[in-house]
C-alpha cells in the first residue's frame, strides 16, 4: 500500500512536468492549427540546452532558464516566420510530412553534435529525498512539478487576464472572427509559437534533472504529448493536466507492477482505447469531422 | 469499340511507365558484380515498399508513418517460423500477409472515423509499441537477434547468387505496381481519389470512405508485411530494433514523396534516385553517413513540401509543359 501511494505521488509530480510539455503542444496546435510531429524533438533539444548550460557554467539547470526562456521565445517566433507560416494554410498532410522531416533533422543533427550517448545532469539535490510518513520523494521531481505549476499558473493568467492572452484565445477559437475585429493574427501566431517553445524549455530543463537525454528520445515524448492532449481533450487546459497525471501514474504502475520496458506498449493500447471509446477525450468537445 | 489484345499491348508499349519498369528489369543483367546487384535488389525492394505505402498514403492521403510495423511483423513471422520451427518461408510469407491485414484492420477500425492525423499518430505509436514488445519478448531461440540459417533452395527462399533475390524483388515490385494500376482503374480507386481529395465531399456523394480506407490500408499492410518477410530472408538476420526502426517508415515515405505522391511511377523514381545516391555517399563518407543521410532526408522532406509538393513527377510534367510551350511558340 505504501508503495502504491508512493507511485501515485510520483506519478502526479511527473505528471505536472508532462502536463507542461503537453500544454506546449496544445497551444501550438490549438492556436496555429499546426500538427507538429517534431514536438518531442523540441523537448529533446531543450533537455540538451539544460545539459549544456549546466556543463559549461556549472550552474543549476533551472538558473539556465534565464537564458533559455528568451532564446526559446525568439526561436518560436523564428520557426513561425520561416516554417509554420508557410505550413498552416497547407493541407494537414503537409504539416505531418514537414514536421516529421523536421523531427529527423533534429534527431540526426543532435546525433552529430552530441553523439548517441545518454547524457544527464547531476545537481546538488539530485540524491536528496524528501521524507514524510514513510514516503520518499526525490527533490528533482518536486522542483520539476513546482516549476511546472508556476509556469502553468502564469500561462493561464496570461491567457485570461491580458489582452494578448485574450487575443490568443480568440484566434484559437475563430481565426476569421479574430481577424475581423482587428487582431493581428500573424503576430498572435508568432507569440503562441514562442509561448509553446517556452513551455517546452521549462519542461526540458525539469526533465534533464531526473532523466537522461539522448538524440532519439524525441519521438517518445512526441507520442506521450499527443496521447495526453487527445486523452484530456484537445484545447482544454484542465483536461491536459488531468490527462498528463493519468498517463504518468499509469506509466509508474505499469513500470512497477508489470515491466518498465512495456510502458510504450501501454501508451499505445491506451491510445487505441481512447480513440475507440471517446475520441474527443475527457474534457473535449466533439470533433467536427467525426 | 472493342479493344483487342494487340491494341492494348501497343498502348502499353507506348506508356512511359511500362518502358521505365521494363528497363529496370534489364538492369540486373548488365553486370554480375555483387555490389551492383545488391544495390539493385534494394532499389526494387524499397520501390516495392514505397509503392505499397503510396497506395494508402499517396492516393488516399492517409499518412502512415509507422509502416515499419507491418514490415517488422512480416519479418518476425517469417523469420521465427523458419529459423526456430523449420516452417517454409513461403508459408511464413502467406501468414505475414494475413497478419499485415489484421494489423491494418485493427488500426483502421480505431482511427479511420477520426481526423486524418489520429491515424498517423496511431501508426507511429503502433510501430513503437511493437518494437518495445518484441524487444521485451526476445523471441527466437538465440536471444535478442535471430539468424536465419542458409540452406540454399527455392523452398527455403535462400539462394547462392544475388541475382535470384534481385529478380524476386523485381517480381514483388511488378506485382504491387500492377495491383496499384488495377486499383487506380477500378471503382475502389475512384472512391479512394475522392476520399483523398476531399473526404467530406466524397461522403456527401455517398462514398463509404471508412470502408474504402480500410480496404486500401489492408492491401497496403498486406504487401508491406510480405515484403518484410522477404527482407528478413534476404538479410538473414532480424532483431527488433532493426526491423522496427523508424528509419524504414521514413524511407518508404521519403522515396514516394520525392518521386511524387499519388503517382505510380513516383515511388519507383524516388528509390531509383535516392538509394544509389545514399549508397554512394555511404561509401564516400563512411560510417558517418547514417546520421547525415537521415538529416538530409529530413531536410528534403521539408523542402519538397514547401517548394515542390508534387515531387519529381510534378516537376517533370511541369518541364514537359514548358518545353511544349516553347516548341509551339517557336513554330509560330
């Protein structure tokens, strides 16, 4: 029973990090309507970013965020300008192929730059655990969840209480209507892409403190994020958070009670099950093209 | 007017596609150099895979980026049955085809009623899941990888000389090309084009797009699984990370996209150009090629989508038009 509770706590903590990375996907998909299959590779790059910063400066990866967040934001805008902008009006097939190609560029580019070895970061608190009621929780997961909660809270308040945030929601709800009332849609798209990459940057840095990174880890995260977004319901922030927690807890359970190697298989079964039973997800509205 | 066999034959001979494929059929006879034949085998085999992928993804616009799942299933069924149980690979190939169809139906049932990218996602997930599952199972009596014993003979699908494999791969290619050709000229094909063009419109005209997609995906899965079985007998070694590698899914897609999506000649053209090129670069740059090669494939995909969405076939037809224009303007 203690182990069971432990698994649930760990699942919830990891789930928050997952929620953040899935939110990055959700923002880009929801606002730009872009189907991004290179999302996992952005996370991989963010993990390498955290790794490089702590390797070069010896800083804590989280402090590196002061450099990484602006870089991620600018990178998001640049990506929008040079690639996404051309894609969003093209048919969905083009999104899939182009971002899949991009994913390959990142994977093999990273392989050339960093070699295929597993890299990880050790911090002062890597080995520390927080102990209460017979439960042992390691600090990297706690800090990761904290960072995720802070960023998600910031993001939600940004989307609800600032004009730019409201404009983003307006554009994601109805692009033409937003254009008609004078919102600069391209600016909003660029900002949304930047925000998406910021979510990725923070989740990547959190992940590197408790997981090792290698160039081909991207597709795994990509799959994970899409499953979370679909499970929670496309476009719903609470749904995404809940979906992330469900997936993370399931991952812990499968890893502990069955076999760690089979978590990917469990995702797949789960994904097919969601699609067959309730393709709109927990909080989603029904898809138009059913 | 009834078309006689002679007339039909004549029209076939004039078709550039038929000429192209016939020329490919002569190529293996030009040299018996092992390296050359091996490259040709790969060209035919990948043209075959790419063509099979193209049926569902090119004509039907349902992008499968996990086609390697079929490939791996086929390779495993054929390989394990032969290596561990001594069952003839021909039976293995037939069984692979059946399992290919079943897997296609499973994915299709779950996703073909939804938006197209759900299908793409679940194919990727399926390939990943199978790779993990097969790594976990460690099928085969020799541990993770299984070596296929070499006992030459047609019954064992194992030959002493490369040229047999080359021509078998060529026959596979011919089969899939003729099936695709028949599909494009049939009712299913027209429905498929309509589905790929605009699914909502096709539905409103009474096309059962769900069924069409299922049938076509099953055909595609069937061929890919059989090809996987053949590949396993050709390479004589299988291992989960090898036969379920994403790299294959990408290659199937890249060759078709570069050549021209939704054309019969496109996938063949793509693999005829890209496989010799990659072989050349591999011998030139060496072991470093694999990452660079896939990096280049990625860049090619992005560039083609941005600048030449129809692939090389589109480029060729555009050039033809331009030349025709120039000739006609010169006449005036």
